[in-house]
C-alpha cells in the first residue's frame, strides 16, 4: 500500500513570495491533515479535512495561508506572502476516519530567507 | 496550560533498561491516543494507539491510558540504541488533533 506522498521535499523562497505544497493521501483515507512543525516543537495542526469539508482550521493563519482538498483526495496548502517565521517542515497526514491512526508523509522543508 | 504536555526531557537510559515516557492532556472529551517516534530529519512514525483505559502491549512497547487522570504513558522495555529518538504524544478529540512537543530519548550503549 502506497504511503502519503508530498511534494516538493524542499523549498527555499524569499520573504513575501508565495509557495504551494501538494499532498496525496493513502487511498481510501477520508481525513487529511496539514501540520506545521518548527524545530524543537511538536506538529501543530493547521487544517483538517474530512473528505472535502473542513473540520478544523482554527490555527490556520487565514490572512496568508489557504488550503483546499480537491474532490476529497489530493490537497494543496498555499502561503502568500511568506514570512520568515513560516520556515518550518510542513507535514501532511491522513487517516481512515477522524478517530483513527494518522500516517505521515515525508514532509516539505520550507526555508524563507 | 498546554493542551497536551510531555516531559520536556531529555531522557537518557542505559541499553537494556526501561524507558518511561509520560503525557497529560486537558480535554476530557478526548477519544484516541497515539504515540509516535520521530528520528531527526524524518517524519513521525506511529508506534502505538490506545483508545480505552488500561494497558496495551506490542512487543517491547506498552501504552497505558488513564482517562480519569487524563494521563497516557509509553514504556519501552529492553531499550536499544535504535530507540533513541523524539517521542510524540498525540491526543484526538472530536474535531481536534493535538500533539505534544515531544520527549527526546537517548539510549546509551
């Protein structure tokens, strides 16, 4: 069974530029999560989708971050414009349902200069 | 107060010893509890899941859950140097997924 796929793996941008990350969850997983992980901290949930509906986006900085889940499968997370403090690893995870184990993709390491 | 709190560590144990990792949470409506292992530069990897009070064993790992005390723990028996990593506690409540900041474990040969 294929795992969670993410791209790109690494991205370096200047502040005020925009960037987009892509995630393809495990087949059949209805729930998809985007996390931000800053060095030395645990993953912080940005947004949670159940199929193509948003369950929780309370910690998503909506003035600069946006996310969508097309047709309840793939998802994209966008940052526009990026700030220095957005430098982090962005992790995508999926689970069969909201109560089940989450499986993580390899992450995207973003550096904002 | 953080919603999910873990011992800040670092925790160091000799090879072959038992490592004990602790986690407390604030939301009494929490339903699912997970332990993840994260090696430096890698993404979290699921080790254990527990949903009801009591102990759950899987090989060298035992998860313990006490919902009344809002406490979940992970015991690693016969610790190996390859167990050296950061261990993350994750707590799922309706519509919410929260991770602790992790405890870094070092197992010394």
